[in-house]
């Protein structure tokens, strides 16, 4: 297929090899008024692939809220853009590179980072931060994971982490946050989602719309090779099979140093005023950039492929158009000023060649040595492809009862050993082994890097004076296990936790981006999960005022017919008006009060969390059975995700933002994975953080003594993961003030303990010490469990 020339006669069988159905092929014939040649078939196959066209998801994505008072550019461009004040905007987006990262972990991850960075500076914004959201199969031998599979998953994880670190570090953008999860369903089907953020002046945003008849079209950046051909259509739009590892030629090869030059050259060219439009050559390469720019601009386009810089000899039109070689852009320049752009790229040592022009009539004409290689109406190709209303069907109800749920320990049981095991589990354990491979502070904008705050925080410098006023906080979140149990509620939790993390840093959440990772859309139960997830996102984003500005859908995340958990990953951006008021998670001074902020109304409780299946204790057990504690300690994943009340989440968020702006609290850390006990422990551990990650890296350790009196089992009090809650530390002199502010927002503020000078964490429940250990012992379990596992070959 990679050597296809236009002499090949296209048949339905060849179309099927390209992933084009018989109905889609008939539609192609209708649009062209004839049979396509092989190059045209290749162009249609990538543009109409699931990865590029969203043909199975469009009907559902339309329900998402995409407008807001700060939204400058919503979905439909390379990245979403929001107004952050003082004439500046932030461009941000999250995308997946899942399939390539399985086939070739290092290159798959590097090109995932490179692609999302290009999406940002294509908009005219300078990238200042990257976050990653990663999912892998279990890396330790267990009930569902053999030694062989664990070793494979470790190798994939190692390659992905090295790839992310290599590209970001070489390019010169900090990787400042993210998350990592482990579940058996991601074995041989990792999820690699990367988010990038950039800053620009509001009047200098660029769009990918080809305008101006006769304006020259300029190819810039790296030369075109044969790497990545059909990456979008045959690798990213199909499930993994035994033959997947043979698809290494479909994985692109990245060069971060070339991309750094491309960044600087593109931004300088944009500042000349001669650039009319610009588009990244990402998925589908030259095909996508030419066809989409023409379609968006309502114009045609004509290019000569012989002029395209090539690093391999004998490339056919098919190969040139479908290559996904990295670090390339397509520009439309103002006629008569193309020499200004060419001079800029020559200065930076990059190829820059006029390969065509904007035309009228809406036709994309692709020539090769003066002969027509393809002639396609741009708008029908880019915007009128197939749209499917896929069949949906809920999976059969799970047959569960109390026998399948978590069995609580007797009252008064010491849970310290269970807590040590939980802290050492891959999902909870320190990710320092991963994050220390990333440069987290390059460009000197990082105010809170990995582990320092619930959200990553970067300061915003005035482009003229360098002065700092505001900061941006970013967080990614998603819980596939919860979405597997209840997709709608799990999606709501993903939005709520990402927004809550941002608020715990002192920032007000203002917008979101999403990366929706699912199995095959051809399975009715997967499409039901997808639709339910969208409904959850709609409800949560509307309630928390975080419109979706863009994102990505990744289907066909399956290996040998087995789907991953439905995994929506949400990235939320928030604004801190005063960059000096960033909140971190570390306890700061002995004697500070430990306060539990709870946004829930007293009239709404856990009895509303799950279907009515019996008395309250059974309902509690049902909800608790979806927790990380239940999975780690009992090997049980069942029941329902915790109840969620979005109004409670909003109350807590507003309260946290107000407390942060007032400077009333010393630290803030939300309650999520592992519950209250893990939240308290991490606030103690943050004192030990490496230099650069926390301002108190060299301070003596602090502990905490906490007393809990809530009804029910001690394990629920310590380890339940119900949201809308956070732990803050407060100077005793500020306690009354914090309570008053919390009351104004309808948030309960319960004084549950104190920060202590001794190296001990003690949690009591109804007078019994359920957790009692030195902080150092707990930290050893948490800090060192992951690294030896990952470095074992």
C-alpha cells in the first residue's frame, strides 16, 4: 500500500483495505462523479477515518457546552483559546497518542507531545507548559496480571516516560503535572494523553483558514518521508491485533530540536504580518492541512507535490499526501510578501518552499510534476463525510449483592498495615520516579510543579515588562474504573475533581478540554458508555462553569477484542488573580488547625448515592467497593462510584477560591484517591519534596493528629473517596475567619485536628487509634515502592 501509484486501479477490495466501507465508497463516487484514483482513495480514507472525522462521535459531541464569557475560540480549530486578562489569551488542548505508544512506546509518546505543542503554536501562542495523563496495565504480578504481562507493561511505561521526557526536555517546555493510573484493562493498550498550554496576545491569534485568491501556499519545516503513512486511518482507527506490532512504519519519528526551530521560525513569521493562515501537518499530514484550510476558508487550493521537500527518493503522490512525518507546517502568505516568510525560515535553517496557491471554486488540486494526481472538492471531503448514529445498548446489569461488596473490619481494628499497603500501591504511590525525568522548571514560570499543589501552576509574565500578576493552574483527571461502573457519574467526577484540584491551588476554574478514550464504536455497549459519558460531562461542565473549548476522541482502544474501561480525561484551566497567593498541599507550621471543608448539604447523604438495595450499611458498602482501598486491600472492584452533588462541588470550589484570595489558609489538598487518610499523609510528605517542587523542601518533617467522629465504619471515614471535600490547614488565629467564610458559601468547616511537630500521623475514629505511625515509615512505603518495580528488568 505504501508504494501505491495512480496507475493502480481502485476496487472495492482495495477500498476495504483502506478502511473505507462500501457505503462510504459509494459516497466518494458521488462526490467525485467518478471512481477515485488510488491517491484520492488514500486522501478520503484518512480524512474520513474515525481519528480525523469523528464520524461516530459527532452526534454526541454536539451536546457539550462550548461557549462562555472567557471563550475566544472553541472547538473546530487547532486549540481552544480563553481570555485571561490584560490583553492575553491562553491556548490549550489535550489529545491522545494511544495506539502509536503501544506499537513503539518511545516514539509514540514523543510524537504525541510534539503534535500537541504544534497545535498550540499554530495558534500563534508560545507553549509554556505540558501535562500528561497516562494509563497502563498493572506493573506488578497479581490476580489479573501474569509476570509476562507485568514485564510488558513496565517496558511500555518506561518507553512512554522516556519519550515524554525526551521531547519536552529537548524542546524546552516544562512538563509540570499530570496523572498516572494502572488497571488490567490497559495492558497492551496504554493511554497517552498530552495537554499543552500556550500564551499569546489576543489580537495575534491565528486560524487555519485559507483566504485570498492567489495567495501563495508555503510548506515549512522538516522534509517529508515515508514514516507515519496511514497512521490516522489504519493505526489510530482500528483495534490492536496480533499484527499490530508490525505497524511500526505507521509510527512517526519525532525531532524535538527541529520542532524548537520550527516554533521560533513560525512565531517570527507570524510577527511579520505576512501570514494569512497556518495549519499543523499532524494526523493525515499534508492531506489534512490542505483540505481543512481550504474548507474552512471556503476556497480551493492547488499544490505541486514535486516541490515538497522530501528526504526519500521515488515517493509517490499517495505517499507524500499521506505521510505523517513530524515537524511540518503549511502556511498561506499574503501575495507579494512570501519573500519575508521564506527569509525567516532560511534564517532558522529550515526548508520553506512555495508549493501552491489559494484558488477559487472550492476544489483541491494536487499535481505531481505537472500532472493531476488528485482533484477533490475540499468542503465535502472535510465537512460532509459520513456521520453515524451508532446503535447503543446498555450492558447487562451487574449481578451484585452484599456478598460481592467490601466487608468492613470490626470497630477498633488498627488499619495501619492496610494503610501502608495502600500507600505503596502503584495508583497512590509517589510518581517521583516518573516526574524527575521531566524538566519541570525550564523557562522559570513554574510556581507549583509535580507534587507541590493539587494543580500545576505557571505564572503569566507581561510580554513587554516581564511583570507577573496572574497565574494559571492546570489539572487533568479521569477515573476509568468509576466510568466502567457508571459512565455518567464517573464523567461527572472527572470534571469535578479536575476543577476541585484547580481550586485547591487557589485558582478559579474557567474552562476545560477533554480526551475521550473508548473501545470500538461498532459495539453498542461502547457507544452507550460514550453517550452516557457525554451526558455526564454536559451536566458537570454546565454546573461548574467550565465550557469545553476542544479536545479529542480516541476510539478502538481494544486489544484482541477486549475494550479498555471508558476513560474520559478532563483538563481544567483556572486563573489565579494574584500569583503570590498560590496554595500548596504541604502542612506548614506545628499547631496549625487541620480543617475538613465539606460542601455537602446535611440533607443529602450517602443514602442517595446508589440504587436502593437495602439498609444504609449495604449502600455504604456498595459505594465503598469502588474505592482504591477496596481494590488494593480486598481485590474488589464493584458497586457504584461515590455519590456526587455538583452544587456541593461548586460551593466548595467557590469557598476555596475565596479563602485562597484572602490568604486565610496555609495549605489545601482535596480528598480523592485513597480518601482522607491519603490526603493527610500527602500533606505531611510534601515537606520532604525535592528542591524545586516545594518551598519547604529542607524543613523538618511535621505530623498530624486527627480525630474523626462520623458514624459508620472507620474504613469509610479514613478511605472513602466521596468528593466535594478538602483538607486545609489554618493558623489558630484565622480559624474563626475561615469558618465564617465557609459558612457564607454553605460549606461545613470541621476542625478535626492539629499539625504536630513530632514525626507521627495519628488518626482516631470514635476514640480508637485506627492509624498510628511515624511519617517517615509511611513515606518510605509511599516514596520508594514504584521505582524498584519499574527498574526491574
